[in-house]
């Protein structure tokens, strides 16, 4: 999978993949090739952005892997996939590090 650029209990990013460690409940990860990602939005946590969504989907479009502490995170990332209607909303323990990696890979759309 390549060199690990970032890893915590929620997400792991390598040169070629982003893996969501608690995608399936109660356990189970999902990895997505970065080449399949069109862009990643960074949003401030709010009710409509999924701040209180611990796991699953509230709008049937954005899936959130499990994170019991999402409400206390400073950013929510929304990953958009090529040719897919569905999105993945995720958080990270160190959102600054994830933001920098996604920015370096030209995938990041800055905070709205």
C-alpha cells in the first residue's frame, strides 16, 4: 500500500490510499485509492455537516465511519469519489496533518 503518511485510530493515509479504520460497524476498514478521489471539502463542524453523526448517514449520501468524538473535532473532511454519488465524511485526530497531506496531493478544497 505504500509508505504511511499519516495514521491514527480513525484514518490512515498512504501515498496511494486513504483507509477509514472504522468504516463498517462494529469494526472493519475500507480503503479508497486516492486516484479515485476528485476532491475533499473541509468544513467546520455543524449539525448539517455531521458534527453529531457518530456513525452512518443522515442524508443517504454521505457515510461517516465511526467516531465517538466527532462533535469535539475542529474539522470534518468530505471526500468525493469519481463517478460516485456517495461521499465519505471523516474526521482525524490531527486534522492539520491530514489537511496538509491532502493539500500537497492537490485534493483539498479549503474550509467553507
